[in-house]
């Protein structure tokens, strides 16, 4: 039997609800492939602030850093929204991403045939969409210096941030994107704002320079405003998208809606070595927290990405993906992806159904 240490970071709001469901699915799919997991659950975000007064306690970071892979729920909530910056729950995410050096954030967005009707786009526009957004995660305006709020020479308060990219940061994310595109349909679209931003001019130059090393990949460039429009006009034109930290954040939320719901999209954050960080792209959804309404599929699919990209256990990952499709085929839907004729269920019941499908698939083979 293979054993793995998994750090579970449930976080806040719907985080604990979706993590408890995804943990069971991960455990079951793994055990059917002879994998055993030692789970270590640690507080992060608001939960950690309430317990010990900091968003990312040292012990939580240590458990994450020393694990084989990390599954995170979501972080944040109204309660801490007026905290000073360094005491905001979201700081836990930035510390984790930065200190684990997980610079490559893979955010797949595909329209499942079962959910075409949940998309807000017309069937013929949404059907068949299958893209991968490669978001740079440890640089750009999120981390650039200088930043802050200060009093200027006129005595007025000014807030400022810096979009900053070093050549090596662009090169390494571009390489991940070229490799990703190569394994998909061989099309890579780099999204920037090179008509305005210097950091984007360098971005486009570096990405273009790398293209000769990947002659099998067809590279194109697009300005981010156009990309936001094209995603809604004709999302099928995209295969792999590579973009900076903030554009990737925004475009992936936009892409999620094409697929039916933000409650469907998983992500993997990877570095060169060390554990990967796996989390749904959605937040803590304080508006529905504690009501058993959250869609756990984004987190369950993040557990599948953990198996595939984090542990190299593709068979176990496939079990989870198949079980999700099976559950959708049976008509089970949480509120966010519900359409008439289906069976409306809560977070727990959705999880129980996926678990059943993980099991029944085995019985069938
Ligand atoms: P959000 O993603 O939490 O919610 C946006 C909307 O989508 C809400 O109406 C919510 O109910 C819905 N939604 C989100 N996930 C869902 C799910 N699984 N099932 C059904 N509906 C779902 O974004 P927000 O409201 O802008 O942010 C709320 C808090 O979450 C903030 O504190 C924010 O900073 C934080 N946040 C954290 C992460 C993260 O931990 N990675 C990501 C985004 C936002
Ligand atoms: C995400 C989130 C975070 C981000 C927030 C909560 C800091 O929106 O993971 O997409 O902007 O990266
Ligand atoms: Mn986001």
C-alpha cells in the first residue's frame, strides 16, 4: 500500500462543508487504488485568526509544507473584512502560494454535456467548451513592490500597487503553458495588456521568444479586454490561455460561468518541487455558508487534480471524475447548477451521491 500525507485546510464559510465531502471522496477513490492517506486538518484564514490571531499559523504552514499535497477549501468572510491588511484571512492564501512557490495555477474550464443547460450562454455557444487557463500565481500586481497607502505632497491619501514581472517569472509560467498546450489541442493564447502596460510588453516579448522551442504549439496573443469579450462571444476558440496573476483571477471566474457555475471549477497550483496546493476557484460564499447549499464538485474535482498532478495517481483521479459525471447523469444538482427536471440536493447529499458512484463503478468492473 502506498501512503500519502494530505494537509486539509478547510478555511472559512463553505470551505469546511466542501472539504469534509471531498475528503471522503478522495479517501474512497484512493483506497480502491490501494492508496492510504493520513489527513492532517489545520486552520487557515478567518478560522485561524479566531483561534490564534494570525491568518496562517506556523504549524499550519509546516503541516502544508511537509505534506505530499494540500487540499484547501476557501478563505474569507464578512466578519474579518475590516481587519487591517496583515490580519485579513486572505493573507493566508498569499503566504501559502508565495512560500510554497506554487507559481503555476491550472484552472480547467469545460462544459460538461450534462450541464449545458446550466450555462448562461446559448447551447450552441457553450457546448463543447474545453479550455485550460494557466494563471501566474506568485507575481504580478499581487506581490509587486512598491505598494501601499500613503499621504502625497498635497496631503492627500494615495493607494498604489505595482505590476511587476521579472523575465524568469514570465519564462517559467510560459513554459508550463506551452507544455500544457502541447498535451491538449496545441493552441496557446497569451493574454496581456501590452498596448498599455510595460510589464505586459515584456510578457509578450518573452512568451514570443519561447515559441520557437515549441514549434508544435500555435501561439497567439490577445489583449485582456478583448479576451473577456471573446470568452463570451465564442469560448470554443480557446484551448490553453496563459496570463498574469490578476487577469487570470478575473478571466477564470468569467470562464466558470460558461460551464454553469463557479461551484464547478477546480484548480491546481504547482511549483518546481514540494507539495502542490489544490483548491476550488470559488471563495467562501458567506451568503450561503452553513446552509448545506454549496456545490462541492469544484472541491471534489480539485481532489482529482490532487491525485493526478500532485501524486501522479491518474487512475484514482479518473475514478473521481467518472463518479462526478455519473452523479450528474443521475440528475443530482445543487442549486447553482439546477435546471427543471433534475433532483435538487444539498452539499452533503451531493457528496454522498458521488461517494456512491465511486463505489458502484467498482462493483461494475
Ligand atoms: P465567492 O466565490 O465566495 O462567491 C461568489 C458567489 O458565488 C456567491 O453568490 C456564492 O454563493 C457563489 N458560490 C461560490 N462558490 C459556490 C459553490 N461552491 N456553490 C454554490 N455557489 C457558490 O466570492 P465573493 O463573494 O466575492 O467572496 C467571498 C469571500 O471569499 C471573500 O472574503 C473573498 O476574499 C473570499 N475568496 C476566497 C477565495 C479562496 O479562498 N481561494 C476565492 C475567492 C474569494
Ligand atoms: C482566488 C481568489 C483569491 C485571489 C483572493 C481570495 C485573494 O479570488 O483564488 O481566485 O485573488 O487569488
Ligand atoms: Mn478569484
